C-alpha cells in the first residue's frame, strides 16, 4: 500500500513508468511525461520534480548510469530503473488498480452543503455545471477517437475511464435536475420554504424555530 512506499509521491510512479522503457535524464523524463499527459493523470507538481528524483536515487529505485552534455547546457545525469524500482512499479500498479480508495472531491463537498442555496439557485448552478460537463464529454470523446487511430488502446484506458466518469456525472445531473425542475425531489417544498421564510434554523429534527 501507499503508506509503505519508499517514495510515496505519485510523481515517483510516473518516473518509474517512463524509465522502465530506457534510461533518461530528468529533463527528458519531464518532457516525456508532459508529452503523454501523465502530469494530468498523476497531478505532478513540477516544483518538487527534481527532489523526487533525488529521493528515488537515495532509496535505490533508480541509479545514475552516465552524464551527458548538450552544447552549452549544464551536464545532465542519465538515470535507469533498478531491480528494486521495477518491483516497486509493479507492486504500486497492483495496489492502485485493485484497491478502491475514497478520494476527495470538491463537487461532493459542494453537494454536501447544497441546502445552503435556494433551490432555484441550485438548479441554475447545476445546469451550468451540466453544460460544462457535456461540453467536456464531447471534447474528450473526439480526442479519444483521434488518438485511438494512432495509439494502442492499452495506453488510452485511463482516458476511457475519465470519459466514462464524466458521462456518468452528466447522466446523474440530468436526472437530479429533472426532479428539481418538476418538483418531484423529496423535501423540495421544505427546502424552498426554509429560504423564502428568511433562513430559519431547521434544528436537529428538521423543523425548528426561527434563528435568534
């Protein structure tokens, strides 16, 4: 599990996934990761990139094999993955694929306090979000179709996953909005009355007296 990782930052996983192909220097690693969009998949923080690389070397996941100089640029160290690094890459991938983890979501946090908004405002905001999600789905579907003609599906499955999640969110938003707009959402009348009566404190049982 992630708690026992020698270097637990997901940037380390991204570096291992690239170095398993061939030795590279850090600048080449970073360029490759950006070119493949791995910085989006793993939330790489570039400010700590070189620190992560140094930590990986210190823990024996990668090792220097050469130094290269290109023109007037500073000398760069070329790294390769070690046997321990390969084992870490495989074990880490197994954990991430097999074990579901509840991840933080700003949208989930917003939904948890949706009652703070007037129902009409909530509908307008959810409609705006739905439009953005649907637009993103259209773009992602087109991009995935374009990549599929050039890249093996094995290297696009994370994009398929993202698209599926976005499509599921869009479907859920449409269903929720249908209930809110039609008035069939349970408790909608009380929710609306709470705001239109001047934001009464619902109290522990949902009824309540006016707030002091």
